[in-house]
């Protein structure tokens, strides 16, 4: 029997599906979240579900919000099932489903007045967000907030009618200050280095353009804890809907599929209060930097190393890339020779064991993670996940052969065809620029490294340029497979 997901029919679900042990009447919104997507529902909502099932913190339910057309689609899907989500956690050996019910409501996306009114409510003590790596208006070349971005300029000129997440936050903070209400804590859940600081720079940077005095107040009174978040949650397609229906008997318009691994390390800076996430697996620390660098460089950097050779060799799934001996050998050599040696120690963590866990996760066939997803948005991801490691190694006078090859593979991928000649569909917000530059780099590698907003000083290094150009020439002459064979055998 198949049951359409709803509050009324939770009792009709199969006994192998975990359901909330709390009711909607028990919940009160305490967290407003921007960007209700699959990662958010597989991460923050899962931690909250664990807590609420234990009878804790039911006044920290989620109030959804959004500023994009994507948010409208998500709201429509969740509204039809009483804001419930089916989360399917998958290891290589088994799949388990749970229904989470921690969302109390979802505001109409892009309704600025309703969102600001909610932000001004003293019941909202945390504003969390998942707006992706590229959503913080950062100039990749400087690593700093970009006050000249058109969306920021528009909000700076129209503070009473904001369109961005950060403009809406500022309007809510102004209303709270005027009413004598304690500021909410802003909690980024995005995969961005020092995400709390980056978020603070965006909020305060926009405030600076509107009212410098208010910007100073924001910096002095609003908490922006840094956090390291980690869980693979894949895009939802008809495949995931069919598995949810056929395996677990649930009709869910937008189920969430994720790996069974989950991690969250957070700086404990929540003046307005927070849920007891440490009771359900989160780790609170004074400084998240060591965990953050470990994850961004070893895991996210590793994803890039897997992604681009696999993409050029027409490999579809991540686990299939990992099963390719050349791709896996490439990953292991770059990680162990170049990445892990420049990752600072992490308290209580063996970096080699962490990398082995990364390999295990990437080999999981159940999750169905795609090479295309790992290749996505390189223009935003490379400056965060790969280029800082190259910079550290160049500064220390250490070798960069493998990382230069990764960069050449990315350039070759952005040309827009695989080694077999198959077209690569646009896979970057700046795809036209990346493709045009990759075409120019086929004859002149310096054209690629000349993207100063991406490579910065690394692009000016003669050592890096020589290795990059040599590898790019090899990729065009012999393809990814032959180039990897030479590198791995060296």
C-alpha cells in the first residue's frame, strides 16, 4: 500500500519508517531558515528531529523562507504534505527512511514584508541559511565581500524593500533594535570557509552602504558563529521518488536522499539561546578552523580531483569514478603527497583516517551522487577548495604537480566536450566565460591562469604555470586517461 505523506496519515506508514514522536501542536518556530533545500532537510532538520524526538527544544522549530523561484517550488511541494519530509539515509549495505516534522511553516518566498515581520518576532532566536557557496557576494580574487555587486547595490539603494537574504536580515535587525529586542544569531550552514565571518561581512557590508552607524552596531551586537557542515545530499529526481514509493510506500513530492554519514562542528556563540545539538551528535568548539580546513581541503578538494577526470572520461556516478583505478590512484596520490601534508592538525582526528572515510563515502553506490554535481560551479569552488592549498605549497616551496593537473583537468572540462567528443552541458554560473577562456587556453594556457579573480597570485607563479601548461598540453594530445597514467606512474 502507498500512502501520500501527510500529518493525518502518519499512522498508516510502514513500520520500517520512523515517524515524529511529536505533534505540530507541540512546535513553536524559533529558527527562520533561508534556502529550504535538500541539504538543509538532510542536515539541520535531522538534528532538530533527533532532539524533538527526545522531547527537547520544541520551541526551535523551523520557519522556512526564501528569495528565489526555487523556493516557490519547494514550498509548493512541502505545503501539499504538511511541511513533512521523507529523509532516506543510505549506506552501501542498507537504506533507512524517516519522516521529519520540524518545520512549523514556510513563508511565501520573496514576500519581503512577511519575512521581515517574522525576523522581528522575538521568538525567532536563530536565522540560519543555506544559499550555496556563490550566494555570499564574495569577490573570488580578494576573498572579500563585494559591495559593487548589482544585487547589493540595489538593496543599498532600497533598504525598505530588500530582495537579498542579507538585506532582509538587516531590515529584521533594524526592527528588533527599534523595539528593544535582542538580535537573533545568524548561523550559516553553507560549505564556505569561515562561513560565519563571510556572512557577517555580507550583512555588515551591506549595512555600511546603508548606514555606517548601523553597520558598527551589527558588528558589535550580532553573533555569526562559524560552522563546518558535512553530509552528501543529492538532487531529487523521479528515481528518488520511485524508490521512496516502491521501497517505503510513501508518496512524497520531494524526498531527500543522503548518505548515512553526518557531521556538524559549530562555534558556541549563540547569545539568544540555541537547541542542545550536542546531545544528538553535533560538536561545539571555541574555534572551528581546524575542522573546517580539514573538510574543505581533503573532502571538497578531493571531490574536485575525482570530478574532472571522470567527467572527461564520460563517467556518470561518483562511485563509478572511484571504482576506476586511475581516478582513485590520482585521488590518493594528490591527497597524500600534496593536500594532507599542508592541512594543520585537528584535535582528536587522524587525518589519514579521515581521508579513508572520504574514500568510503565516495564509494557508496546507494547515494547515486553524480560526477556532474561535483563538477558544478568550479569558478566559485576552486578558489575555496583547491587554490588555497596550491598557494600554501608554493609559499613553502613544495611540489604542486598533482594540483596543477587537477586545475588543467578543470580547464579542459570547461572547454565543453569530453574526450569522446560528447557535449558537456553548462555547469557553472559563469559557463560562457569559462568556456571562452578554456578555448583560448588551448593555445595559450596563460589565458586561463590570467583569471585573477579566481587564481589571484597563484596564476602569476612561474612554477605553477609551467606545470599547468604541460598538463593541459598532455590532456589535449592524449586525453585524460593517458595523462593520468603518466602522472600516477611517475
